[in-house]
C-alpha cells in the first residue's frame, strides 16, 4: 500500500500531465476560451474530491455555473471510448 503523500504525488502528477496535454491541444487548435476555463475548473474540482478521499485538506469546490442552455449532453465519442476503456481496465 502506498502512503498518503505518495498518493497525493501520483494524483498531482496525473493532473499535471492532463493539463499539459490540454495545453498542447489548445496551442494547436482553436478552442473557445470559456470552454477551456470550464474544463480546467472541472478538473480542479475532480482533483479536490480525489484528494479529500485521502483526508487531504483542499479548497471547497463550487458547482460552477452549471450546464449551458442548449448544451449537447451526449459525450463526444472519444470521451465515451475512454470511459469504456477505464471501466474495462478496472475490472
């Protein structure tokens, strides 16, 4: 079993890598600024929830602004595929 500090390092490393991937994609593709802010805010909320599971103090996340009116609630096929892979690999 890993220690809490090792778990925090792994979580922070994972989210840092995710932020770098997103940053790379944003650098070469035109992406709406509001979308990027919302995406990063949501990643931060997820990170906070994960850290709290390990009894780490973290800021209390807000729910944000909610879902935009007329938003497409069906996930992008690439996201669906990634989620299915995560679920398969966790069995």
